[in-house]
C-alpha cells in the first residue's frame, strides 16, 4: 500500500495463471510473469500502477489482512480456514469445487447416528464449524497434510473432510461423498484499510473484472 501502486497477491499455480488470463481480458498484463526462468518476486505493470506477487495459497489472506497486499485472489476454502479480517468482494466463478465429508459408504450411518467419530482433514477450522455448529455432532479431528484419502482406508479415521472436484480419486479408492459442506470457488479479497483509502480504484478494478466474467 505505497507509491500509489495497488499490490495484488496471487496464489501460486493454476489459480494465478487463470487470474492473469482474466486480467489480460481487461487490458492488464504482466509480461515478466510469463518468463519461466525469472527469479523476480514482484512483477510490475507501470501503466496500470499495479504490482503482482506470487505467494503460497494459505499465505494470501495473511498478506492482505496485514496490508502487504491491497488485494488478493484465493479460494474460498483458504478464506474460511484462515479466517482473516478481510473483505470478500467478488466471486470469480472459476476453480469451482466442493468441500465434502467423504468415506466408505457404510460410514454414512455414523453421520446419521450422531456418534462421536474421527475425521481427517487439511481444514480443521472448516471441519469443526461444520460438525459442531451445523450438525451438532462431536468429532475427533485429526489434521493431515498429505493424501487425506488414506485415513479411512487405513482406518485412522472414519471419514475425511476435503475438497472434491471430480471425485475420481475417491471412487478409485472405494470412497464416496457422504455429505456436502459448502461450494467453493476463487474470490477477490481486499484489505479493509485499502478498501477505504483506495475505494475508487479498487471498486473500478473489481467492476471491470466482473464485467469480463459476464462476457465469458
């Protein structure tokens, strides 16, 4: 938030590439980012007075909350899990998937009975909110970082709480979706102070992105 530039944090990987394609549609590009050999950390579009940087996905809301970035683009799963004080201003509509409770088919009975069960997840905050506040069911949450599908297969847990896109990995391992927690997609988030101080520039940029989405 300095030098009259707006700074934008993008989650590394496919999300950043898809986001930059959208920016290209509204006439904002960043050629430096297209160089696979570059070791630069910050990329500048002087004409639009924008700075872009790539960050690990879970870090994007943190950069935005503390003002290192005015704007961020990140999935709703990360927004909910990180629970930062930021404004969610635009649903970009891409990166669509669902947060689901999954497991072997017979585990569905445990979910219906309200018994205490074990749940493996990369998203303990989302998982806890779903079971405690929406289902009123007590669970033992085990946080894992790798292939969550292994947990019920190896009987570490009864079910998992994870993102599902096509469901092919579940099916190949004898698992299925038992309950849907919420829909997910990529979002534009904004620092609260920036939203006040740079409201016109930010709302104009968000409006242009929204218009570009409508044309797709």
